[in-house]
């Protein structure tokens, strides 16, 4: 996508993130990450990106996200399997009393994907999963702030879907310079122990380190 006075470096980063890293950002996530929390300025700039058909504004119903500063569980192939029940309890417990609310969010357009590469969706295929997708986005934003190398290495599940036929599809992949997956990332909703176990077993078969947030 050619940069100009109309499309700034900041705009470009947001659009690339939406086509290659995550499916959507909320207005507040974008404001916190790129505009120091200033909602009015964020809204004005996003109106420009909507006008030039690089992003699309949508409204979703989503739960308030828990604080995401560290994964709930981490596993390496040299380690024993985690306690799946304990991991599931921690995942489920953090959603207690989290209200559902209407959220203004933004997704990339097909035009954006053609210009910068990656994928885009005309809408969310499963609007009920907006909470999950916003959680994935928040994990990426955490990496962007605290570990930029991991944010750069991050590839979305939509980008990597063709590489995982017949296998479970984690939310994100961390890929090295040679294109090899070195770890996978999963954002846990109210996962039960069986779902945590199945995710672990799928990674263990491939000797893939994982983080569950």
C-alpha cells in the first residue's frame, strides 16, 4: 500500500495488523495502542480509513476482557503435560461477572488485503466469537508493547490455515526467519479440561511449544 499524506505510517501499521495479525480491534484497543487512549482523535482518524475503504466499522457484542499481561499456562516439549483441570479452572474463573456489552470494532477490507497482503473478512463469520477475537488482538497488542520481536513473528490463524489441514488451528503462530513455526498461541475462553487437553495433545504430537492466554 503506497504511503502518502493520506495514509500515515501509523495507519499502515494498523491495516497490516488487521490483515496479517488479528481479525479485529475494538476502538478502545486502537486508541490505547496508537493514540495514548484519546478516543476522539482515534475515531476521527479511523473515519478517514473507513472513507478510503481500508477498514470497516462494525458493532459486536463482547464480554469485558480480563487483564492480559502473562499467559495462563506455558508448555515446552521437554516438560510434562500441565494439569488440564487446573488450567481450565483458571481460564473459566476469570470470566465470572464479566458483562457483555456492545463494542465498536474495526476489521480490514478486501481492498486493504489486496494492497498490503494478508486476509480480510466482509464480516465476522461467527459474531458470537467477538470476545475471543478481541482477546487474541489484546495478546498481540501486549507483544507489540512488551516483546516486539514476537509481535513481528506472529502470524494469524487465517494466514496459516492452509498449513494445518486435518489438524487443530491455534489462534496464532510464531514463525522464525526461515518460515518455521517455533511456538503457537491460544487465547482461552471458558475452556474445559478436555479442550485444554486436546489442544495440548495436538501440539505435543508436533513438538510445538505453546502458550495459552
